[in-house]
C-alpha cells in the first residue's frame, strides 16, 4: 500500500469521492428524455395532457366552450365548468367517461368530479382583425437588398403606430 492509503486507514478519513461523470459526453436523445420529461409529467400526467389537447374533439365544441379539464388523479377527472352546465354534465357523465377512455385508453377515467370555475364559461377574447401592411418608407440613399426592405417595412410600422400614416 502507498503511504497515503495507510495514513487514511489509520486516521479513519474516507477516500475522496470519485469524479462525477461528465455531462458533455455524447449520449443518445432517448437517454435524456426521461430526465427532461419527468418534472412535467409529475405535475400533469401524460393522459391529462392528451385530454387537455384533444378536449374539443372528445366532448364536442359546445361542451368544450363551457368546460375545462383541470386534473386527472387516480382515475378521477376533475372538470371545471361554468354555472348550470354541471347539472347537464352529471347526466352526461357516463358518455363523457366513455369518450375520454376511447381517446386515451380504457380505464383512464372512472369518474368525474365537477368544480365551479368562472374561467371555463368565459369566451376567449376575439382575435384582432389583421390589417394590411403599411406602405414601406422610401430609403433613397441605400442600395437595394434585404436590409433595405426590412428597414423600410420597420419604418412603415413605426410610422403607423405613431399615427402618422
């Protein structure tokens, strides 16, 4: 044994920990996905993400307008709904459960929990009407090219916002 090892044995000092594995080595993308997705799936399970993404197709546009899936835990899908829709959803519960299970897989949802939610009944804000792009600002002392075109369009937008168009 070397003198350093014998000194450690006599003094009872533990050996230094081995160097950590370098993160800059090449690894496959499949090896990285679980570490990246684990925090997201801890908060929202994959089935809930699918239900949230496909909610309008699962329940139809009328119910999607007044309901929002909030959480999925232990087979219970919590739906936020606006006002009197909760009564209708109680009657439609078996059909909704069947639709969600058809979309996400059998046994994903066993029951519904309905909660009052003011946001669920609100219509999304109307999209702004797209306006025609303003006429570009002339830049006479610059040679033609993509930079001149971009600067002319930028100048036109600035002039439009300032209300001088």
